[in-house]
C-alpha cells in the first residue's frame, strides 16, 4: 500500500470520528461506580417480541474477537431457540475495545444503517472482522457493511461522521460501564449480569427467568 496516497472515504470517516477524541480516556472516565443496567429505550437496537418475558442485553465490540466468535458460533442457534419463539427480546449495545478507532467507526456504520438492517450490518461486521484485523484493508470491512445497510454509502458516511452519532455510541459505552461491563461480550438476562458467555449458561439463565 502507498502510505502517501490520499485517504479513502472510509478512512476519512474513521479519522473524522476520532479526531480530537481520546476514546480510551472516555471509557476510563466512564468506569465510575455501578448504578445498574440502563433501561431499554427507543434508542436501543432490539430484535424480538416486545412482549417476550425475558430481555437479554449484550454489550459487544466490533473489534473484539470474542464478540465476533460468539456471534458466529451461537447467534443463529440462540435466535432460533429464543428470539423466533417469542421467549426473548434481544438488545445489542456497543462498547469499545482496541483498536478503538476501528470499533468506533464500525459502530457508527451500524447505527447509520436503515433500522431494519441494523442486525444484518452487525453480522456483516462480525463475520468479516478477522479479515479486517489481519489481512485488511480495513476500508473494505466498512464497505461490506455499508453494502447491506439499506442506505446509499454517502448517507451512511455523513451520518457516521455526525457528532450526534458519536454521542449516542458514547452513551452506550457509559451505560455499560455503569452496569459493570469490563469485558466483551457481556450479557445481562432480565438485568442480571452473567459471569459466563457460554450459550449453556445464557440458556439456563433465560429458563430461570421464565423464558
């Protein structure tokens, strides 16, 4: 790669999102005393019946290999067993892990997709994460996600570079920190944080919660 070449639109997007922002510092300042899991609102990304007896909240990072592994190994089984049957309402919330620039840009791209495409974009990002981390270029990772976003690329880029989008992601990070999220992925079942991310443990907690 020519290091002196002009940055691509996706690279400019990443730079715009992180210019003047010490994301790691923001996360550190967010790790104040825990005050419980934030309630689910219209700002959340939710799949499943609103009437489901159990709500599962995941805090994940688009640059975290463990978050990607969970999605690739367990998501479809989890969805078939619990979401599609009306037992679980599932909420995905972003937090950041290193490299934070990569995670922040990916989170912004997902947030700026058409609402009904959010989880499609999320799975695209997790599916191709290892390629982006190890083989690059990372711009192709964003482009794959934008391609399934349901919106034209420039609309997604403009939205992702909007400070309001960054603030929304930061609010997700702050809420997770207050709830005691220190690693990714972290799962909550009806507000109770689980210490294990295995599907068996999550399933048992859902059963115990009446799901």
